């Protein structure tokens, strides 16, 4: 966990409140670590007294917070996890200051109030103690951190799927001025989806009936299996053998177990597929086309 040692700067009240967080002990992977930092001083180890003395000697332009202009989570894509495989993502923070920027911080957290541990039920913290910064110019840097997410540990309940908060911070080159917020932006963490299709019979007579079946399922982070995603709208799409473009034939809904079944009339050779647009908790998914030869 990337929080530099600043015990002297943490008040007794904060230290006691931290005890209420259901964080894991060292080496304990039975519960996730929810003890995230909530201030720049915790992150960068910048004590107020040190900052005050240095700021007094700084120029007016230099004695100001760094400006965080951009934070990119996972390359701008949703974070999608299955049932077992760990996934490593990156978060980049771009910030500026008159003295330059030498470090940055970010994390993902789920809940309502970072100052009240009981309201946080998810936290994903960086792998590194210090970010890797690349200078854009004399005053601006883009700093990168990586995060390894284990769905068996970090994502211990399905209710964690959806919108997470993004914390962001930056440390100026003068080693004094810092910027930090727990509410810089949001990112989506989603349950991996799977979709199948089967069009039959193959081949089929022209004018005959084609039955198209399939199943939409998604990761369950509580029992680490895939279960059908019920009552979801899914598009049945078709493209002719001579075409490269799919068109939607109809939209149907999955049943209570995530299964799909519908019928269409055979007219020409072509490919049938199902396409799911996704939800806030589950990503979009489209099958490959299943070819049917029409005689």
C-alpha cells in the first residue's frame, strides 16, 4: 500500500478511526485492504510545519497547489474483471506547477465518504510507492502508477460493480506544495460478460425455419462462477455471405437463466450473431457470426 510514513502527522482521532476499517493484516488475503489515504500529507509525507516554513521562502507563483489537468484510468476504458484472473491497469496523472511536478498519486475507491471508513467498501491501491513521471515541459509532468486487481480479493461482492471514485494527487518540485482530492473523477469497474450463439439447422432449405439460440452470462464475484444475466435486451443480427455489414433483425430478451431463443425464416446464405449493448455493471459483448448455408 502506497502511503508514506507520516505517523507523527496523523492525529490520534484519525489513528483510532483507522482501527475501525476492515483492512487486512500483513499477509492476510481473506479481506481487502480498505485503508486508503485521505489527504496529500498521508500520501506524500509532507508535514504542515515543513510546508509552512518552505512556503514562506517561496515566490508567490511557486507557493501554490499543483494543478491536476488530466487523469486517465486504464487508457480511458472501463475496467473489466472476470472470476479468477488478476488484471493490471495503469492510471496516469498530468499536473503542473511553477517548480515542476516530481510525483503523483491515484487510487480507486467505492463508497460515499473517504473520511468515514464505515462508508467505504472497496479500494484499489497502487503497486508503487512512487510514481514514474515523464516531463512534458519545465512545469508539467505526466506520472504513471500501476494497479493489480484480484477479483477473488479486491472484488468480494457483486455490488462493487459500477461506478468508482478516482482519487488524485500531485507533489510539486519544491517538495512542499501538494494537490489532493478524493473526488477527481469516476471510473467503471465491471463484471466480465460472455455471449454465445448457435443457428440451426445447417444447412437449411430456403423458406425454412432457423432457430437461433444462445446465452448471456457474467462473472459472479461472490462464488467465482458465471451465471445467466436475466431479462436483458439482446440484438439478433445478420449479414449476407457477400456483405461485411451486420444489420439488426430483431431484439429479444434473455430468460430467467440468461438463455436466448428465437426463430427466423431462411432466405440467403449468411452469418447470424447476438449482440449485447452492456449496462453500467456489465460490458458490451458480441458473438462471432454463425454461418448458415441456405439451399
